[in-house]
């Protein structure tokens, strides 16, 4: 990076909490005012920062210029998972008194919490994060557990924390939920997950993308696959009219580790046979495979063999894409801007290399681009 580039500095990041090596970007500092607090007036009225591996060029665009940056024969791989209203109010009882009537009554006046429902497991249990309300409509981390803690849920029902998902941290817990249909309960009584950098609650529609479709099993994402948020129906029509193909995958994302910056954990995904065929045919014909979001990369790479050939796949992926592992089936990535210690940056380094990624983020800071789910976006191309 040249001496004229701005210093990469993070006012809000806790370096001690990082569990991933994000290379040169580990020293990036994100001024609080560059966190997008509200959605843009129009979905496609965001900026697009483009970095190209060939030559290392970084250029500035509006998102509506995307069709002109892609070519006929390129494939955009999109995540069709819909966002759930996955935040639900509750009251945590003292685990030492169990589930007695007295404990439940005390919990009403006891500790208010907000439960983030992350991932439904195949055995019917849920991975959850229990957080404390911050008094401004958002939440802050609280000590997790202990095992046996009962949480009475808004709208009725309860959950019991059974064990940490990862023994090394107490943030996420496997919980049994005493509600007949959790997703239906969330739709009636929940709201979208939001973090402190946002200004206010937004309707669930603000957290959906144009590609989102209901899943056959009722699953959804705890947080929006936000790289696709700027797309509109008219922009998709223009892309298709220019010969750009759209190929779906489904990966239901869990909750982000906004403070802890932990590596991603197992998530359910599906790569249809039609998408595998499109991707393989495009690459054979010289087209480029551009993933829309890190979730699309994770799903596609989970279905690819060592030569980058993609096959239909369905199940759970624990794949963590690092610079050492590299990418095999993806040529480019459209993504948001990530905090310096986010594990997503490992994937971006694998795609672009440290040099280009450092230039892109220096330009984003210089240009006052906006971060997070309502912010601007970054396109990394070969």
C-alpha cells in the first residue's frame, strides 16, 4: 500500500477477541460513522467498489452499473434463503430453581433477555444466542449459560439451554425449545436481528432479498444474506437480457459473531443439480462464476471437488475457506464490506490475495463507503 493511502484503523474492534488471522487488514480501523445505520432510499442506490486481480485495479461505480461489469456467459450464484424474524424477547429464570412455578413467576420481573434463534438442527434442537437488551432496541453480549437455564419466551413456550455448541466459548448454546412450531412462533412474535450500529428497527421486508424463496422444510436464515440486498427485479431482468445467468443455491446462515469474530460453524446448504450443471458448463466455456455473498461461496465450494467440478449436494457444511485452502469453483465475489477481524476476510483473501484486498479496503475508507448489511458492496473479479 502506498504511503498516501489512509491508515487502516478500528475504533470498535476488540483485538483480544479475534480468533482468525485476517492478515494485513488486522490493523484496519473502522470509524463508527461508516456503519450504515439505515437502508438506502432505494435498494440499488448503493455504491460498488470493484477490485480486479489482473493488474490490481480498483474502481468506483454505482451498483446499477453492475450489468456492464459482467459478461454474457458469466454466472451469478445467489442464495435463495429467506430471513427469519429470529430475535425473540424472553425472561431468563435462575437455573438453580429449575422450572418451578415460582421461578417462572420470578423471571417475569427478573432478567429480560433477547434470544437469537440461529440454526435448527436435524434433531429438532436449536442453536441459540441469549443476549441482553441494551435499552435502545438492540442487544449486547451476556455471559452464556449456564446449562439448565430456562428462558420463558414472548408469546408462550420456553427453552432450556443444554450445552455450549463449542466447548471453547459460551456464546452459542444448543437448546431444547418447548414450542410446537418455532418458525411459526417467530413469525408471530419475533423481529429481525439488529445490532447497535443500526439506528432503529426495520420491517422484516427490509431484510429480505429479491432472490429469497420459501424453503421446503421451513428453515431460513437468522440474518440476511446481505450481499444480494441491492438487487432489484429490474436489475435482474437487465442482467439476464445481457446473457448473465442466475444460478440458485440455498444456505441458511446462522447468527454473526459481531463481537467475538469466531470462525463460521456448521450450516445447512443445498446445491441443486441444475446449478452444478450451469457452473461447470460456464467454466468450460470460459465464463466466470461470481458468487453473490460469502454464503454462496461456502455452499458452492462445499460441493466442489479438488478440480473445481461442482456436483449436486445437500447437507451440512463446516468448510472454512482460507488463503491456504484457496477457492476451486468460484472466480469472483460480490460481497459487503467486513470488519477487520471478521472471519469472512479469510475467504476474501483466498479469492483476491492480500495486496488487492488491502487496496480495496483503503479505497473504501478513503471514499467513505458504508459497512454492514445496509451498506455499500465490493465486487472482486479475476
